[in-house]
């Protein structure tokens, strides 16, 4: 993926195109106006230019085409472009769209940060190959390109290990019909092209902020809009007044989106606490006779007061005796059954979230080497899909921050194939960090352990798995009976 200064920031590209009108002073005015815009802590700015070597780019004979006239009337010399690039790079990233091979070389000479492939060039393979030869990060607009075409671009650049950003784009100038945007395709791109950044390049009218904001909500991380401060701007360029509003809304949207962690603040808990019903006792009673001698009423009057649904849990009551209509005070203790249910639900949701389908015929076990209460730190879920005298396949899931202790097998040979997340495997002190799609062999008698920072699901494909075939480096674990460090899960 494209390396930005901060991974927390999204990239916003100001496309100047021909909006300088072939005038150096106009170009500087445009850059200055961008410099005067407010900086947001979750956005980084880049300025983009378009390069065409007109003598070689244009057909030698005169042809009636509005774009030819526009290119000729707004041309700038190489020296002027170099000065403009130097000014841009004082404060912003420099992005250049070359439309021919000679312009690629000029962009490199002008110290471009990122090369852009325009939608009209995304099938121009001589140009694409020239761009790839520079090894510079690449942004490619996908206007007019079908799935096969995007697959081809993605495969080409990822095989070459060139950082790639793909922009969803509709090449209608301006784009007015709301049905033309098809922004949900951004979700498909994020799933289909995991090793590329996904973004949005817009050609809507300047007062239409919704496509950029919606694309951000769908996961876009790079945004591009044509920009001009001059009265003769085209219908798909946005001026300074509207760009200010767009950037404010975009920054606010990114802040609202947050991250993928469920955060619950004390303020939220407090507001809910005063809206919930509490449990009260029906009559003067001791803690040993609570059963059925309680009722529910609004509001709760104590923070430590029990709530409806407490009856199937283990309770440590706050006092020996309670008076009639007194709030029932107590602390809920998690039972082993509730612990198992919680972990199974969490592992099952990991499989669902990772789109890993589990066979109906399976054997599920929780492996907890230091007790069920420590499973979140040490252990795993093991799902045996098949185990015959010839081969075995298991699906193994581990939580974020969880590890599986060092052990070895005397007869089993296994291959780990990572399906989702990240996995760090240590084999005889050699550390291997795996990413989805990677595989790793573990041979007989090799001491190995594994862990994950963000959580992982992987396949273990092996010879027959035998119950007596594992030895742990920590002798304490070896002394445990299998039933002490494993819990079979009958219901998925």
C-alpha cells in the first residue's frame, strides 16, 4: 500500500489539471489557496498536475477535438512545470498524471511522489509499463474499467510489489445522476483488492459533497477532486468556498467513523444506568431465600443494584439480609458455562467476520493450558474438520493478543496456512510473521509456538493427529490431564 506520513491520515488530492489556464501565476495562486486551507489532523493534502508532451502526444494532422484545443491553449514549458513542482513540494505531496512515456520521465525528473494513471489511460499498457518501471507508488482511476480490467491492473502492480491505490471513478463530466455513482462498488473493491488502498475520484458538481462523504463511510481512504478558484472553471471543478465545506465534512465524517473497536465510555454507561430497571425484594428476607422473592421496577436506585436477568448467574450478595422494597445489591460471578458460551460466541463471530465457512461435521474444542479463566491470553479454538489415519485438517482461531505455548510433535508433520489476520510462528527460536495466504511447514520434533496481534484463523493440514503426540516445553502443562486443558464444545 502507499506509504503516507501517518497511517491515521487519509489523502485528499487537489487535481489542478488545466485549471492553471497555461499561466504560471495562476498555478501559484491555486497552490497558495490550498496552503491557506485549514489543516485537519486526519487528512493529508496532495496536489496533482497533468503532463503531456504535446509534440509527440498529439496526432500530426489537424483534428476537430475540443480537448486538443484545450491542451494547446493551456500548455506550460518544462521549466515552468519544474518551478510549480518545487512550490508544491514545499508543503504537499506531488502527484503527476503522465499521458505519454516522455512525460513519465519528466515527472521523475521533477521528483514526483506518486504517479497517477487516468481513467482514459487505464488500458494503455505501453504507458502503464513505463510507469511501473519507475517503481514509484501508483494511483489508478478505474473509470470505464470492468472487473477483469481492474483485476489485471491489481495483479500487474502487486506482482511487481509496487504500492497501488485504486480509485472508484465515474468518467462522466459532470456526474449528476445519483444512480451513476454506484458507490457500493467501493466495498467490493476493498474486499477484492486487499493489498491496495481504495479511494474515490469524483466529477460531481461543486456543491455536491455527498459522494465523497459516502465513499469515506464505505471505507475509501484516498479522495480526489478537480480544483479551481477561477470563474471559468468547468462544472466538475470545486472552488475554495465549497472545498472548505467539503473538507470540514470529510474530516468530521472520518472522526465519526472511528475504528473497529467497540468503545463504551463511562458517560454512556451512566446514561444507560439511569434508564434501566432494577431488582427489589418483595419482603424482609435473608440472602439465602431470594428465589422468587423479588420484583423489577424502574428506576435503578443504586449502581451496584442487580438488573433483570440475574437469576441464571452466580451472585455474591452485598449483605446478609434485605428489607422489603430494598434494592437487591450483589456482584455477578461468571460461571464456567457462561465463560465457555462467551468464548464460543466470540470465536464463532471471528469465523463469520472472516468469511470462513465451517463444516457442519466437526469436533470443536477450547484449548486452555492455564485454565479457562486465562484463555484470552493463552489458548486457542481448534476445529477438527477431518482426522483419518492418512491426513488431518483443523481450523484454528486465536484472539488478538492470544498465544499458544511452545510444544512439539513426535509423529505429526503439519502445515499452517493463514486464512485471516496475522500470525507469528516461532520454530526452534526462528520467528516467522505470516500474512493471509502464507503457509509454513512444521516438522517432527520441532519446538513451535504461535501468537497473533490482531487475531487469526488458519488451517492446520497434517498427518494424523494423535492424542498422545504432543509435548510442551513447560513441564507444568505436560502434567495436566487432557480434560484439564481442553473443553469440548458440543454446540456451535
